[in-house]
């Protein structure tokens, strides 16, 4: 009897190994009709359908230099600037700060302070493609945000930097004299 008790834990594992528990069935195996299954699964195109070649997207560029000459496809509408602002608050504020001047909580800790996005250089001198390229590929220190936002969303951020940041009432400089949040 004693030797049998010894085998109980092992025996208890057998159904697991064999996937033989009553609930071990693969949930994919159901009676429901699966995609592309059944007589009319792939439906023919409706009558008078017109073929199309797709919507042109941002041309593919490999680096910031190539991005310099890209034209911003999104006009700086209120909607685009507002959406860009939302993205800016999520992705850029930690380093560049609400003000865009580089006084973010993370930016403050960096060896090279994030550059001032309200400076004439970013506001007027560089082409918009430069800002888009910087977001897409990052800089010497700045990470790339190419995988976080779609190309069009990045252009919205450019629109906010150029057409919203300077007039945004929430784009205030942080009070660096307090020790709060440090
Ligand atoms: C992790 C911190 C960090 C984040 C987040 C960050 N940046 Fe930067 N950014 C930097 C630093 C540091 C520099 C300066 C050195 C460099 O280019 O890497 C910089 C430089 C830039 C420049 C170049 C300015 C110039 O004068 O050449 C632009 C434009 C810029 N950032 C825009 C953005 C935007 C827009 C976002 C949000 C999508 C963003 N950054 C998010 C740290 C950051």
C-alpha cells in the first residue's frame, strides 16, 4: 500500500501530460464555421466594383537626411494640431517638457538637455521634414518614435510643434526651483 501512495502524485500528472482532462480540448475546435469555410466563404465582389490601387502613404525613407525634403501631407488644421498635442503630451513632454524648452522631468536628468523646440531653429529654420525625421529616427540621444506613431500621426506632432506649442496655454515652463517630483 505504501508503495502505491508514492505513485499518486505521478499518476495525477498523467492526464495533464496526455492533455486528457475534460477541459483540455483546444478551444479552436468548435462547431462554429471557421473563416474561409463553407460554400460561400469567399464572397465574389459586388457587381460594378471598381478596382483600386490603394491609398498612397508616406514614401519610405531610411534616415533623417532623406526625411528632410519630405513635404508635410497634413495641413495644420485644428484637428491635426489638437491630435499632435495629445501625442506630444504622451511622448515628448517627459524630456522636452510641457513648454517644449527641454525642462521635462526626464530631460533634466540627461547629460545633453533636450533641445529647445520653441527656439527659432525648430520653429522657423529647419524644414518640417527635419522634425518629422527626428521623431521617426531619433537623434544622437533622443529615441526614435517611428514605431509608436503612424507617419501621419508624426506629421500631426510636427503641426503641433510648429502651430500650437507657442500659443498653448498649458505649454508652461516647469518651476525648477521646487524639489517636488525629484
Ligand atoms: C528621452 C528624451 C526625449 C524624448 C522623449 C524626446 N526627445 Fe526630442 N530630443 C531629446 C534630446 C536629448 C535632444 C537633443 C539631442 C538629440 O538630438 O538627440 C532632442 C532633440 C530633438 C529635436 C531636434 C532639435 C534641433 O534643434 O535640432 C527635435 C525636433 C525633437 N527632439 C523633437 C521631439 C519630439 C517631437 C518628441 C516627441 C515625439 C521628442 N523630441 C521626444 C530628447 C528627447
